[in-house]
């Protein structure tokens, strides 16, 4: 007597069908992982670009703020008390841009001046800001270094003299007696920073008006 097949009985997957299913799921898994990896990479790039933008914005803002608060206050250097101009600059100098700035906060009302000596220079491809605790330096005076931004290829400076002429050095050289006045201030300072990724960054800052001779003596206190 022949048995009748049960039509409700389900047939299992064949080996070929299992291999096809595994291949499909593998392809979907690779596609999903590739998409997730791409999203994570894009997120990293976006985060890195934002960090870079913040560093540049912070550095340029601090540079501009320092320049906007320039004060005509010369200082005594650490080497034999040499008299240093209130502002001096030039790529041939150890500190290409160095000057006295005012408006330094003193929230704790400590017995110190609201003036500060600051400087900027490139070390490798890093722009660094230096600041000194005291204006007139002792032989052992050491500045505080603050790295501002990386990947800076070059720094160029220009100074607008009182007669409307540009100079790459300050005080100007070979201009009569102009370089002999340590209080001499330019009308404006231009800083150009060339970077690998952001191109050329430029700041042109107008220097506050130079005080009179009587007020200059007050600045020395």
C-alpha cells in the first residue's frame, strides 16, 4: 500500500539556497560597514576641521586684541639693561614681533601693572605667543609660551609709518632719526600668516594714537 505525502510538510533549504543567503547577508554586511565607516570618517574630518577653525579663530583674535592694545612703553632688556623700543619687529629678529600692550586684567587686584610685554614668532610651523610677567626684565626672566596654531608656513610683517610708507622693520631703518625714538609707533601693523590648509590669513590693525610726552612718563611707572 503506497503512503501519501503530507502536503503541509515544509521542505528545508538546500545547500545552494543557504550559500546564496549567506552571500547576500555578507554583501549587505560589507555595505553597511562601509557606510558606517564612511560616516565615522566624515564625522572625524568635520570634528578636526572645527577644531582647526577654532584654533585659528582663537589665535587671530588674540593677535588682533594684543595689537589693538599696543602702548608706547619701552622696556629694559635682560642683557645689560638695554633699552628696547615699545614696538619692534622684523623677520631678522629673534622675536619677529614684540611690543608692550595694555588693558591686562587684574581681577585679584595684585600689585602689578596692567601693561604686559608680548611677542610672536614661528617655531617650526607653530605660531607661539610669548608673555613676560614683568616689563623690565631681569637676567633670569623667562617668558610664558602659548602655542596658538599649527601648520603655519610663514609669517610676514609690515608697518605703516607716520608718513604713510610701509616698512618690513620697526623701528624703520635708514629713515633719518625715526628709528632713534623708542616711543615711535606705526599707524598700523599688518600680519600675514600662510597656512597649509587655509591659505593666507591677514590681519591689519590700526595702532591707537601715540600719547604726548608728559603722558609717556606716566607709562614708565
